[in-house]
C-alpha cells in the first residue's frame, strides 16, 4: 500500500471534553491524537475529510463544537512527538519509555516508538489495560491481543511472562510501527502479528484476551465468545457505555469480575463461561 504523504489534521480548540467521544466514534479512521495547550489535533489518513465533516455535523447539529482542518507531512510525525513523549511509570513496576531514553529504574520496561498508531501508554485506556495486566497475567499464559495497534500490550504481556501472543490488527498504518517496537524491545519470537479483522477471528484457545477497542466493536465481538471458556480484559469504553456493556454481559451470562475507572474511561475483567 502506498504510504500517505501527509495527514489531514482535525483541530479542536477549548472544547476538549468532546475529543474522547470523537476519537471513539472515529477510531477506525483516526490514526492518533496529540494535545497541546488548549487544543487537540486528531490525525486522519487522506480521503476522510468530507465524511468526517458530515459525521461531526450529525454529532453536533447546532454547531456547539468549533473545529478546523490543517495538514501535517507524514515525516514530521515523529518530530512532533519527540518532545512530548515522556516516561510513563505504572505502580513503580512497569515503565513505558521512548527509544531515545537510555535509563529506567522500573523492573519491566517497554520501549515504544511514537507512530501513527494508538498505544504509547499516554491514553487512559492503555494505562488501564497495562495496570490490570500486571494483576492478571501469569507466567506461561497464552494471550490474544485484539486491536493490537502499536504492539504495546503484546510486548508488555511477554515482559510479564506470557509465553506466546497472537496480535490481531487490520490497520496497515500499525503494522510497520508494530514490528519497529518488537525490534526495540528485542523480541524475535513469541509474538505473531495477524493482519485480520478481529470480528473474523474464530479461534479462542487462550488463557486471556486483551481488547482495547471501541464500544461498537465490543458489542459485536462479545456475543461470539459464548461457546468459549476464557477470560477477557477490555477497555475503550466511555462512561456513557457502561450500562449497555453490563447489560450485554448479563444477557450473555458473562461474569464481570472487576471494573476499573480512570477519568471517563472504564476497563472490565470478565469471565466467559468460567
């Protein structure tokens, strides 16, 4: 696939409370988000600008949100992030660091190269997933990572003792960044990348599923697990989705073992027929 020469940048000023909702609604199109001062910049591949404008008008019919568009060259993305990507320390045990950082005192260290993919650890959903993974992943586990993005969760799972990870992602912009991050973390085996739509995945012989995906995909994916006996740790859910999420689990007789909240986002640990 030909690489994009530039990205269309949706710029939202002041009304930053709306950014999370927009990001979730358009996650299949949005390649990343960058906050600076009182503005948010959401990056999109070429060709989506008109359809996104239509979706925004539907979401904000009275034009209660103001936005504008800009352009950023593809090769400038890493320069934009270079000064902003700082170490993230979780429970004083796990650190997410950029590749240019040489030292870190944490027991577990994951290096992530900023790229046009979700998953540098800065977003609440990734923080929630990593925090809960340290609690639930045990040495020797097999893991399925749905919507693997940059590979941050897959890599962290291996660092926590998992013996194999199948990482499923069908966004072509993520694949290169995924393999770059495997190289940075000196992982040559135990993680296999699958270029596939997660809704078409039908093999669930794993100890744990990781799914940092949006509600629209979750509600299609969860019922397909009914015949499995597996545990799933999932995030990507806004507070407005919690009630529907819990109703869906009740309908399918899934057991919610724990819910963790950070800001407006939630993370669920669920037993499927377990």
